[in-house]
């Protein structure tokens, strides 16, 4: 199983859109996919047509109680399962302050009850707090969606610092394996230049002793597409809402790239040996 966190501390860059539609694209070609919504805003949950209910179990219960992951997983379409979020998750960071090993709760829950899937995606919150640390401690790979503007490059440096910190202290097998350029407008000079700068940065990092030494900037650019923005309000992935749109085509191509990634870059299973010193 490939376990992948999709993260960016900045909101509105296509993080949840990528988590949902990449998951749906892989499921559509026969891959078994589980998506964990670790964002208290529950946008991935809503995007997939699930309305959070206070009385229902969610990832909050997994993190704060003895609830098993399998008790929360629900099928949302063929080959696609969701571990839904809830508004209660916003209180989890405060509730976990005094808990020993709070950064590795999700990793331990996944170890104890691993889902029988090919891909596990975690949609991280747009922050670098305890929830994101749980995600990074639990997975082997990170995908970063980036909007192609210059402020995104500054934000990228902070994300790399966080990944490097987690690699050194919590999960020594964590690797940044992919960067997705979202909201891309090929007709603008800015988007093209930022894309080139990002590719140059990671090309120069090849062979260095960093968690991003083998990172790829995916060749598929997720173009600006109004259908992608509309789909969540209908509780549907782009493939249900507008299967012939540019957005659907882009995520199909992205899924093909993900499947084709070399096996050596696909850190295939959840690390169950890393300990916190």
C-alpha cells in the first residue's frame, strides 16, 4: 500500500480538490483507495457527498478514543472509501496536548487496523499543527499541491522544513515524492516561470541527502477549470459532475503519472518501526 499525505499550509491552492479527484481517478481505473479527511473543515468529506453528523463516528473518534479505523471507513463509490472528518476535529489539538505520543496516534491506529487498499491518501489541514504531524508520521510519501505564483515558492520552503523536521524526529522513511501545480494558466508568463523555477529547484536537489532528493514535479498541470470549483457544491467528484471537462482530463492524466512512478519512489507501506525518542 502506498500511503500519501497531501499537504500545504496555505488554503485555496487545490489541496482538497487534488485529494478527492486524484483518489477518484485512481479508483476509476481499478485501484482500491482510502481517503482520510484530517481537515476539521471537512471539505473532502463534503466534496464526496457526506454530510458530517454530530452523532456519527469520524476521524476525531479514531484520534481521541479507542475507535478503530475500520469502524469509520465507509464506501462512497466503487473502489473508494472515506474516513470522514467532523467539526469536533478542531478540538482535537487541545485535547491531545497532554497525551504522550500524540504525534503518532494515527500511525499506530493504521498499524493496528491497516485498510486493505492500494492507496491511502490523507487530506491534511491547511496548517502545520498536531494533525498534520500525525499525517506525516503515518505515511511514507508527501504530495504538495502548489499554485503557480511567487508567494508559493516561499511557502514551499516552510513545507520542506517541516518535512525535514518530521523525517529527523518521527518518520525517517518519509519522502516528498510529488509536486502538483494547480490552478495553472499556461497563457500567463507568471505560471510558466514559477513552474520552471520549481522544476529547477528539485532538479538541483537530485542526489542530495534530503527527503526531497527524488521528488518529481508532475508533468500534468491542473488547469483552472470552473467545473472543479462547482463539483464540491454537488457533493461529487469531477468525474461524476463533469467527466468530459478539462479538470477531469487533468486528474486522469495525473493519476496515470502516479501509477507510473518508479517502485523505488513509492515507499510502499506504513512504517511501523519508527519510534519517538
